[in-house]
C-alpha cells in the first residue's frame, strides 16, 4: 500500500502524483539573492531560469533528493550545495615526449669515428682468421662479413656498399638463415660464426683458387673504376655533401682492413685507394658542375649566331614569358654583344682580318663539326689587360664575364664503340701511334675556376671559317682517373647452364633439332660429328636426340 503521508522533495509537495507548489517567501528571495553572488564568485554557471525554478519550488537539478537532505529548507539546501561545489580546474596539456631516450648509438660512419683498440683476445682471434697462410679470398670474405656486422647501414649506404662489392667481384645475396638466430644459437656461437651466419656478401668459389690467373687483386684500380664510372651513373652527386657521404663509406671500409691487418701484403694498394678517395671527393663535384656550367656564354653565343644547338632557342619574345623568372635562352642581340667582346679580347690580327673579310662577303660559317673526347691540359685565366677591358666603365661590354683560354687534347674514351674499319685500314693504323689533336677554346673565368687540369669530357666542337673553335655541347664529364674495367660487363653475369633440346612427336628414329627448326634424319651423321650436344646448342648448331 502507498503511504498516505505527503513526501517532501525540495520545495515541491508531492501528493497523489499531483504537484502543488508553495509560494516563495521573503526569506527565500533573500537567500536566492545571496546565492546569485556566491554562484558567480565560485565559478558555477549562473542561470537565471534555474534560480527562478528553485524560488518557485519547481523541479531542478541543483536540489538533491538524498536522504541526508530530506526536510531542509530550500534556501539552506542551495547554500549547502554551493558549499560542496568545487571550482572547475583547467586541465594542463600534457607535453609531448620527444621520443629520445638519450644519445643515439654510433653508426660507425661518423666523420671522426675510429674502431676501438683491439683487445688481446681479439688480437689472437684475428691473428688466426687473418693469418697470411690463408688464401686472400677467404680472408677478405671474413673481413667483409665482420665489417658489415659491426656497422649500422641505412638503405643508401648499404646499396652503395653492395654495388661496390659487386663491382669488385664480391656477390651479394640473401642471408644463410633468413628466419633469424635464436638466443641459444647466439650463446653457443663465436662472433666470427655469427657474422658468417648473418652475412649477405660472399666470394665465389672460383675465386678461391690461388692458381687461377683470371682474377687480379687491385684495390686502387677497382676503386678508380667504381668512383669514376659506376658511382656517377648510379648515385646522385649534385652536392659536395652527397659526394662526401658516398666516398666516406668506402674509405671507412678501407680503414677497417688496415686497422685489423686483414691483408698486409696489399697494404700499399689500400693506402693508394685511400688517397684516391681524397682526390675523388674534389673531382667528382667539379665534374658535376662542369656538366651544368659548360659550354658557357661565349660558346653559346657562337652557337646562336652560327647555327649550333642553341640557335633559335630564345623564347623571351613570347608574351606568356613576361614576368616569369626562368632561363629563356640567349637572344641574337645578346649573343652578338658577347661574341664581339670575346673576339676583341682574344682575337689576334689574323683572326680579325679573316673575320672582317668573311663577314663582308657573308661567308662566316661553320667549316668543321666534330664529336670528340677531350682532356684539359692547360687553363689560362684572363690577364690584367683583359680584366681591365671587361671592367671599363665606358665600355659597352661592361657586365660581361671575362674570358680565359682553355687548351685540350684528344683522348681515347674506353667506352666508345670500335670504329668500323676494313682489314687494310686496321693494319695501317696498327703500325702508327694514335693521332692527337689540340684545341683552344675561350671560356669564362668563373667556369674555369670549377674545372681542373686532367678533367676529361665528351663534346661536340665546331670550327668557324675565320679560325675560332667553340664548344657547342658537352655530353659528359669525367675524373682525371676515369677508367672502365671488365668488371662492368660481369655485373649480373651467371654461369651458363646446359639447356636440353626440345623433342617433337615426329615418328623418326633420329631427329635433328636446330635453332630455326628441324631437318631430315639423313643429315644426322653430319651433326654427330659437330661435337658435344651442349656446345652445339650454345653455338646454334644442329643437335641430335633419340626418341
């Protein structure tokens, strides 16, 4: 049964589910006035509608219905709730952790990194595994594997190191144990055994034979070939930092070989290779700049005027190029200004006379067009007289770059394809030394400062009718120690395997299978005398098989 006595809830009287509200008194109004001030000062949200509901005994959320509050005056109830209320606290933002737990472990490729001194135990171990009585191929394989295990390679360094190894005849392949090594294996194995099990670089078995004369150990020769031909073709060498980073990997490896006395019989070669690293750091950056800066403004001007590659390449007259900042080529007016200034600075009387004569008769033209490989033999910067001429205030050539003189000679590029000569021409040339031609070009001083004597480059050069040579296009530039090794052709090469001949369903006792098709069986005796089946197939000869 329901209790017939009325229940009190705040200022509302609940009786028979019908709510009857009591009118507010003066005391309640006074309390609410004080509540208004307290609510504002304590940081609780001030809501006039809520206070109105409280004053008139309406249902509200500020008045609790707990047993301990039963029978309290509405004003006292509100004051008690306010006393218990706590001001809202601002949440402090958590600082993001940088993720660094201290200094990173060294990779082994830092600029001033050196291997730690060898302990007596390590010395004894290395004396055993690098003993000179062990053939070189085994010692170098062990050294490479241990070196890789002690360095932290990133993807770029590992790619460069593997390509250097491949170029030098050391193969790269998957690990012997692809799934990793368990803790028990690590505890039971020595450092040398662990390095072998996790290695990815191996020396082929055919190189383990000390009697083989097919392979020659040459640290400096292999490095010169790799740095001068392979590295520029496979890696970015646009900045000095990139070049130093690439060369540092190889120098680091050479230092490791010396530090651990891997092959004392080749110590001189390794030191020579380290010196090549120092030279390569300087020359590779110059080579990169030469390809970008050459042929220079004077040679471009000659090309524009007399019909070279740059003629007709100026686009500055087009409306859409107005206001855009990029190289728009060289106009004919600018080209004539640069060309005449260079002719006045370096041309002698003979050149002047021929030029004036040919210009008057409109015969100034290109008379020789040669694609050749050249080597810089001398560079002569502008003398004080020429510098004064270009720097004169009243001279119309003011603002142009002064020209120096670059002298070069022909050079045989090992990558050039052989000339198509008859047998008579080959015999004629065999008894004569190669012909060497000399060339003189006029090149801006600021460009020559980036070049060096001994630099090699492939270019197309033109000779004008009045005796002036100019460089029209530079196709490639090379270091002074540029060389191409047979190793280049061996990259990716695999041993030939016997390929069994294909069979047919012809009802013949003997079949002759050829590269082009099949022949009749009566030719079988001839094919039998051609040699072994494998050799015949590789050479494209007939092969006989029995059904």
